């Protein structure tokens, strides 16, 4: 497995956890929006494991505003990480999908969002990017099918992560020198959860389970689909 993170420490920590569980992993540190990242990332998989079997495009963050207050920088930054970066990675992977023997299914899972399916006020950039991921998924399922590559997407609802749990105004992350506020107001978060039929936000392991389900042999005849993982809210 090739593990990516912006920072070296969490990437290496994840690599060690995978090794402790009996797996094999290497780190590829850096921003997925860097111009050379896609080639470097794919090459890390080829050099370490001889090819590319599964690609999960899940990097991202949000930078919200209503449209009249949204800058071109906000729009471009979110489209770059959620849409251009997966495009570049899968473009870099295509020669290896084509080159390697088609003796088993390879898998691509792109992470979308219910915001990309339904829209979400204050997130025109994020919603547009996540809608684009659905279109990319459907198109590449058609292009990559001849290589025995399944391409699917998972559209997440509310998942408990540091991006949603930190109190609004207190938490922030540093992205390319920008300090981006993260988190949802606790009252608003509680209201969101009340609207979910299962009554709560999803856990990270449950989100991972949805991705995993599209990477196993039992879904070898599923391609071009978007699996909604949102506790029943759609």
C-alpha cells in the first residue's frame, strides 16, 4: 500500500500500523495538488509493489462561502484537490492499467459526497467538485472496463472526523500556507444528526467499510456506480 499525507509523521505512523498488522506499505508524502505528485505517487506503487491494483482518491478539505463571497482562489483550491488531483492520478495510472496482464480485477474508488448529489448551501465549490467526481467515475468506468478495472464512487454524508467535530472558529488546518477553519458548530452538528435516520454521524471505520466493499472480489461486476454512505438520509 502507498500511503499519502501532507505531513511525513502521520504518513509514517500509518505505514507502521499497516506493517504491525502484517501488511506492506510505503509513504508518499506531499500535496496531491502538486504538479508532479500523480506520477510520483503511481511510480511509488510500481517500484514497491510491481503495479497498481487499487486506487482510492480521498484527499480533501472544505473552504466554504456563499457564492457572492467566494473568491476565485477558494473555487480553484477546492476544484484542484477534489477533482483535478484524482484526474491526474488516474491519468498517471492508466498506462499501468493498460500494460499489466488482465488476469484479475483492479479497483478505483473515488470519494464523493451527498453535497455532490444534492448540493449544499455555502459549498458551491465543494458540491461542484464532488458532482464532477461522479461524472469522472461514470466516464472512467467506460474507459477502463476493457482493462478489467472497476471504477466506483462513495458519496459520504456526515462522518465524524476532525473536519466536522472541531468547534467552529477554534479549529484550523494549514493547507499550502493557508489557515483553513474546520469544524461545525455543535448545535448545528446536533441538528444534522437528528435529521439522519440512524440518529448519528458515521464513524471513520464505517466510512472505510463502504470503500472496502468496492475493493473486494464480491463487487467485481459493479462499476460506474455511486454508493451513498449517509445513514439513510438520501
